[in-house]
């Protein structure tokens, strides 16, 4: 499950499961692009 958290500074942060991040090869600080989809969002991971 992906969670949206709000930091004390007001910044929003997406939190994803560790296993999903490992499977996709995600690392801390990577850029991810959001694209609007008819029923939500599509994430495009820059590698």
C-alpha cells in the first residue's frame, strides 16, 4: 500500500513498500514522474 505522509514542513512524501522498491530498483532520492490517468496516476521511474 502506498501512503502519503505530511512532514512538519508541510511537504508531502509518498511511502511505498520496501519490497516493491527493491523489485523496481528504487533508491532514496530518485525522481519519479507522475502522469494523470483516467482512474488515477501512472508513475514513471527515471533510471
